[in-house]
């Protein structure tokens, strides 16, 4: 999640955030990784149920429209492994998560969309 989060950052998150609201695009969430025995991991929600998500030349495209990602460092386009992905349709009750430092993120490009019930809170940094 660099540059948004750094190694050794304390990561406060609101476990009640989604009890009255829905996950929104751009939220940094904490979720339980099924791949890593329930380890809590941070990631950014970029795709919501029913949306079609693509990465084209490192640009996020949602339902055919490019989405600005001001939280990414300007050299994001230089990350060779993050250039293209998809299209992927986000299933019902799931979210598509991407790390901010795409080359070092094991995110929905690799593990698939994450069930929303595994999201345990929103980061409040």
C-alpha cells in the first residue's frame, strides 16, 4: 500500500464503518485473507458489485471509464507488472481490491474479488 501506508505504520481501522454504510470506491479497507489463514491485510477498494474492472496501461478503468487515482505515486505507470488486467466483472457481494504499489501487491488481480463479508473495517488514517 506504499506510499499510502508504510512498513511499521500503525493501522487504525473502524470495525463499525460498514455496519451503516457500504464500501465505497477508494476506501482503504482491512480484510481477512482466505489465502493467508485469516491474516488481516489492507487494500484499496476499486471495484464494486456488478462493475467491470480493467487495468489498461496501468490506468484503472471501471465500466469503460478511466478513474483517477490521485493516491498513486506519479511513477505508477513505470510499474511493469501492473499495466494490464481484465476485464473482470465483480460478483455480487464482492469487492475488487488493489494495492497502491501495484507491483508488490497480492491483490484481486491474483486472488480474485474478495467477498465483502471478509472486509472487517475501513482504515482511518
